[in-house]
C-alpha cells in the first residue's frame, strides 16, 4: 500500500511541477493540488504511521519546486538589472566646484569658443545635370533555416560563440516554429556555459525546458542546467533538476549519469 501511495504522490507532484515552472499553473490547479493533498492526508491518518513518510515526501517536493522557481526568477532579475543602460554623463559645458561655504556648491558656466562658420557656397543649379533614377534593388533571397543552423554549428565548433549566437538567434527570429528551434536555443545556452557564464546559461537552458516540452534537447537541458547550478555552488537546485530528469526521462543517457549523483 505504501508503494502505491508513493506513486500517487509522485504523479500528483511532478505533473504539477511543469505548470509551476512554466508559470501556467492557475488557481484551479492550486485548488486541485490542495484537494489531492487533503485526500492523501486523510489516507495517511487511516493507514497509520507507516504512511507518514509519504505525506512528508509531498511537503518536501513542494518546497523544492518553490525554491527552484525562486532561484530562476532571481537570476532573471539580476540579468535584467545588469543589462540596463548606464546613466548619461554630465554636460561638458558645466563644471562643478566647491563654494567657500561648507554647504554651498556652485555650477560655473564655461563659455566655449565660437566656431568659425565658413561661407556657404552656392551651386549653380542651372548647370547641374539631371540625375539618373537609380535602378530598383533586386529582392534579397530568403535565408534558409538549415543554412543558419549549420553556420551556427560551424561557429560553435570553432569557439566563435558570439557569432554562433548571432546565427542561432536569426534562426529563432525568422523561423520560430522550425523543428530546429529547440536545438538553436539549446546551443545558445551551450555558448554561455562554455564561456563559464553559468547564470546566463541557466536562464537559456530554462527556455529550452519551458518553451519546447516535446523537443529532443530537453533532457540535455535538464542535465546541463543542473551542472551549471553545481558550477555556481548551488548543489540544492542542481539536485532538484537531476531528480526531475530521472523522473521525466528515466531511459535517457543523462538520467543514467545523474543517478550516481543522487545516491
């Protein structure tokens, strides 16, 4: 009975994790989860002390999901803050100086030298020849998605990561529904990981996880995001990602690797 209840717990919690992490969980979903937990709690009371472990597992999973989501949102805020433009510099025509008094401050106006204006030369329009009408530009050929992807891979393998991001970004902008979109997004994350900008890589891997639930790069995104968390010293969130990887993709090569980390 206890094994069956544990399976119920995992089905309840992990089916809800995706909604929480993608921001798609509605109030109805929350109410349904609360009802399921209440039902599980009543079953625990009827079954006796041996089911207390199952209920404790529910509470632990809920806390882990909240913690992981909070960490990702904090990283997004930090990235957005660091990318804000700097404040404009003070005008060069004003010089700030200290006044004679302790609390007096004076702006001295600096008069810049006047520029000499050269006389305007007039052009005899009667002698100007009639300009020719420029030919119409030829249409620009469409960029093929496969060519963009192949170019990005070449730059990636040549360690030209900014250029690789540019090609993958063009693919995502021009072909957002392409079958190569999840691969392009994954390799964008990989460029930041290889540059050891792990915080940025975590956010880019998160896009793969959230936006492409059916993509073939999703197991790798779970795995590499966990490694990125480990690289910044966050072993707790790394472990959460590894648990999700094993739960969602138990037969993947990445799951086989992380099972040793979870022991």
